């Protein structure tokens, strides 16, 4: 039959066919509306009428009828005139569709009734089977989860409550769709019923999500319980937004299901557009009522009036765009209006599920995927929906290959940047986790060395990953916008070579830093000295190291200027000091006394673990003018040598005092009469008192430290 119809179309030509089809539509609409009985038509006419009732033929004719004015549109005229003409044609089509709405519904009903050969009872049984299977599976899973929740009532929290609400609905959806697919319904009735079932499933799922997120509570339950689970909303506000979300979800699901069902029943496009505009008017009324009644805090009357006026005006503009058929601009406006509040709401809703004290990799990944992954998913779905709407409907304003390519490139760029942000957050949190673990003090020297190396290298890796991800994401965005990145990369290479010749010092610093890291010359937390620079390594950049002097100043030293590095914090430190004693001192006795001091240092609870080899006397270093100089040495852990040395010197002074070992002091011998001898003795006594006072002062300071 379709081949015969195609040959007839080829034989008659395009223009007569269009006129014939318009005539048929004009005649069949009043006849369907009036329900008049027509005389019996010839067989060929009946075949033609059956072909016109076929959904595929009606869709092709509707598309052809809608495309004919576009082909006849004159080429001249700018973008505003073409846009106005397209909007006018769309509105004229909806106006002419007003008298044909009821006849089209009656014709669709007749087509469905004609397919039900066995009456409506099998259809009712099929509906009952679908509902029975779906709700049975749902309540069975809800019963099982409820028993599990009661068993672990002490450990159950908001997450388990949300699971009990939402998981059974997914089971209902799967079971209902499976049962619906197994019923042997007529093809046209199945295509018309499927949108209603999908809309009902989607509405129930979205209502469950809204209930889990908002969790409306009554005032009797207290604000504290509501605040803990309902995204920091007051009970009245949470209840208001929950009820409004239910109204919006039901209205939009019903509107989508009806319009999609009309498309499955081969309704003309203008009738579907008129129905969608009417449903949009209902949603607009709900939105305006919600704006005017929504609870607001900390706003004056003038601020609220201004904000309400702007919001209502934007909602009215969105409905006009929808009614005019400018679907792409409509959805762009919708996302501009709701995307930011939606992201803020989702962030607040997921914040309560995050583990702020995550100490393992899986929990860190879970936190990032919840926090950033949900945001990425929302924006990615919005971009995908915009691309789908643009591909199906287009827009009178967005025309031309260049504009279309840029529009798609911008949508892809947004998704790429969000994906790059997700990857960066995952990498950064993992690096921060390892840095946090490395910051824990350890008594094992090997583990301590590994932790110090981790604290040295991971910050550099984090900076490198940030730059790498930013560059790759930027290149992908430019490629999506139509920019050829190959020549750009080649040009950047040539430009980089030129910059390299002009910044040899910078290149030298970077390369020197790489080799310092490869040689493991120093790590974060170690005390190093290079020329006139000394201090504790605090951090690195790509070209320099940051040193904190023990007196407070900070040195930022380029790697190229370091040269030979003296690391004073690696493995162990030998500390040496000297003491001057009088010439009549017994050296063997001093060595024995110092050995006892070394034993006392090892027994010290605080300093003992820091000593590798305790203090020992090495022997006579030199002969001075007033006495002999003895050398002492000890081996300690890096960074603790000063503390141990001070304690050792204090103990040595006390031990020397107990064993009558005298420190060297300047003496004066004078030959002459008794007056000169008395003066010399007085001078000697004054010097002795001064030395004793200095020694006592030093001993007090050492004991205090």
C-alpha cells in the first residue's frame, strides 16, 4: 500500500499533493467534529483515507506541511526579520489548531478503539497486572529494608532513611516496566500508554528525592531534628518547598506524558504545540504563586517586591519563549534561573553526608564524588539536554553553522571544565591525604625519612598536576570551539624556545631543582646551609626553595643559586665543644668524671632517646696561656644537638665543682714591695670573684634551660 501511495505521489507531483492533503485535512476535521455519517466511498478512496490515518504518514505530512513555508520564505532579510517570521508562523499554526483539538482527540480515540478487537477488559487486566507486579515488588523491598533498619536502629542515620525511601521506587520502576513489556497490547495503545507509565514512575522518584532532601517535619518534632536532615531549613519552609515541589513534579510529569502520548498517537505538530503551551500556562501560574508565597528572611518589603517583580517577569518571558517555539532559548533561560539555586541546594544537601574526618582513600574518594560529582552530573545533564533540544528543535535566533558550532562547543566546554575540576579535586584530596599521613610523627627513622621525602615531593607534584590539567582542559575546550590546537601547540613550542633563550636563569633554576630532587639533597623540615643561606626547609616551588632561619628570617633561594648544599639534618650529627682547665688538673680524673656525666645523660627520660653516642672526652686539644684546652664530642639525632650539649655542659660544671676541678682563669704574678704585693693580691681576688660570679650565672642559665 505504501508503494502504491508513493507512485501516486510521484505521478501527481508535489504541488497538487500538498493541495490535496490540505483539502483532505480541511474536510476531515469538521466531519470528525460533527460525527456525521458519510456515504460509502470507493475502495481506492478508503485506501487513501487509511493511509492518511497511518501515524507515519501523518507525521511525514505534518513535517512536510511545516517545512513548506520555510522553503517558500524569501532569502532576503536579516536575522531579526527571519526570527519574527518564524515566531509568527508558529503562533499562526497554534491559532489555527484551536478548532481541531477536539476532533483530533476523537479521531485518536476511534483509532485506539478500532484496534481493541476483544474489548477493554484485556486492557484493564493488563493495567492491573502492571500495577500489581510493580507495587508488590516495591512493598516487598520496603518491608525487608524496614526490618533491617529496625535491627540496626542505633546505627541508622539519614542515609539509611533516604535509601528506604528511594530504593523501593527503583524496584517498582523495573518491575512495572518489565510487566508492561510482557503484556500483549496493541501497538498504538502501547505507544500511547508508555509515556503515562514513565511519567508516573519519574514523578514518584522525584517526589521521593525531594522528600529525602527536604524531609519536612512538623513543629512538634522540634527544629533541631529538622535542621539535622532538611538542608538547614525551618520546619515551615521545608514543608512549603516540599509541597510546592510535589505540585511542580506532578504537573510537569503529566504535561510531558500527555504531549508525548499525543506524538505517539500522530497528533499534528500544531495541536501538540498548543497543548504544550496550555500546560506551560498552568506551570507558569504555579511558579508565580510560589514566588509570591515563598518564605524569605532578612528582606525588607521593598527588596522583596523588587525581587518578586523581576522573578515574575522572567517567568512570563520564559513562557512566551516556550509558546513561541524557541525551545533552546527557553531552556537556556530555565537553567539560568534555577541552576545556581539548585547547585547551592544540592551542596547543602550533600554536606551532611560527607565524612569530614576521612582517613582512608575510599572515604576521600566518596567525599569528592558526592561533593563535586553530583554537581558535575547536574550540569552535564543540563548541557546534554540543551544539546538534544537544539538538535531536535533548533531556534529561530540560533541559525548558521558557525553559531551552531559555537553553541555546541560552549556546552562541551562547560562539561570539560567540570570534568577537569572533578579530576583535579580527586588528585588534590589524595595528595592532601598522603601529606596528612606523612605529617604524623614517627619514632622509626626509616619511616620518618620516607615521610619527609613525601612532604617534599608531593607539593611539587600537586602544582604540576594543577598546571597539566588546566592546560589539557583548555586545549580540549579550544578544540571543541573549532580552534586547531595542532598549530597552536607548534607555535607555543617555538615561542617557548624563544622564551627559553631569553630566560636562561629561569630554565637553570627549574632544571637545577629537578636534579636536587632526584639526588634527594634535602627535604622539607631539614636544616641546610648553602653559602650565606641557612635555615629549615619549609616549602618548594618550581624554581626556588624557602628557608626559615633559626632566628626568624625567611630566605627564598633559587635552585640555581644554591650550589653545594650542607645538610645538617640527615641521619646523625656530631657536636663538639671545648673546655679550658687549669694546668694542675688531673686529665684522667676529668675523663672519669665526664664518663659519669655521659651515663647520666643516657638515663635522662627526655634526652636519652635523642642521643646516639653520649658525651666523651677526646683529650687535650692545646695549651693556653692560663690552662689546658680539653675537647669533648657526642653524636645525637639531627636537630637536637644544641639541646643535648647545653644539658651536658651544665652537668659537667656541677661534676667539676663536686670533684674540685678548677676551670682556667688568668693569673697575675707581681714582684716588689709589700704595697705592690697587696695591690696584686687585691686584683687577683677581684678577678677570682668575677670569674666565680660569671660561672654561677652560666650555671643558673643552663639549669633553667
